[in-house]
C-alpha cells in the first residue's frame, strides 16, 4: 500500500462522510437547532410580554387602590359632614323645644301669678268686708255684696 493511495482513499472517504453528513445528518440537526432557537425566542418574548403585562396590571391595581382610597375618603368626609349636620339639626330642634318649654313655663307662671293675685284680691276684699261688717254690725245682701267685691277688684 502506498501512502499516497491511502491518503487519497482516506480523503475520498472523508469527503464522502462530509457529503453524507451534510446531506442527511446536518439538516435534521440544523432544523432541531432552529426549532429550539425559535422556542427559546418565543419563550423570551412571552416572558417579556408577561413582565409588561405584570407591570401594567401593577399600575392598574395601584390606580384602583388609589381610587378606592379616594372614594373611601370622600365617603368618610360625607359621613362626617352629615353627622355634623344631624347634630346641628338636633341642636336647633332642642333649642326650639327648650324655648317653647320656657315660654310655656313663663305663661303658666304668669297665669299662676294672675290667679294668685285674683285669689289674694278676693280674700283681701272678703276680709275687708268681714271687718267692715263686724264694725258696722250689719249684713249686706248678697247682690250688693258681689257688686262691691267686683268694684273693689277692679280698683285694685
């Protein structure tokens, strides 16, 4: 065997091996690598999209939370103002009722004073008449007696 022929045979076998590999082995390997590369790229794109959606949903949740806090604050303010309004209304009603009670009491006191004065006047008149009768030792008839009492009450 000649080294040159062996080298030539090895070269021919190597070329045949390269051609066979390029023709039948490399296409499925390259296709598998491309498919794998595409899956990885799709996965990265999906992960990036998910991160963007996550950021967007976080922003939306923060905005929703802020809006909820604002509306809760407004509701609390409205409730506080309504409570103050109810208290003010109750105070006004209480003042009106107190004023009415005081006016009624004043009227009742005035009426009682008037009645007491009338009773006192009648008592004084009767005492005066009784004293006058005792002094005069004579009885006045009832009609004259009533007339005299009314006249004395009018004078007093």
